């Protein structure tokens, strides 16, 4: 099995709740209901275990906006906005 990394595009999330309902071990919400991938604080830097991958694929396939993303390599760190 190839490594699988996950991340939520929080700008694309519409807070529908499907990912957390389908994979509560992997997704959680902020005060506004926007999802994030919890095992690595939404950084996409730690590969999923085989058990996590099964749950992840269920949530990924049902996300109505495509906010849940995956890759076979770690995601690049996102730059923090300048102030």
C-alpha cells in the first residue's frame, strides 16, 4: 500500500458535517463548523495508517465540495499570512 496523506482545504469546506459523521476519529470542527484533519493538525505531514485510510476514503468520497484532499506525498507547508 502506498502512503496516503490527508488535509482539508478549509476555504472550500462548507461545514456540512459529513466527514466528521463518517470518520469522527479523523475530522473535527472549529467554532464555525469548518473541518480539519486532526491526526496531524491538518498539515498533511503524517501518513495515514491502513485503518485510517479506510475511514478517510469514505469521507473523501462523500465531501460535496472536494475540500478533503489527499496525496501520496506530504503536503507542502502553507505560508502564514503576513501582517
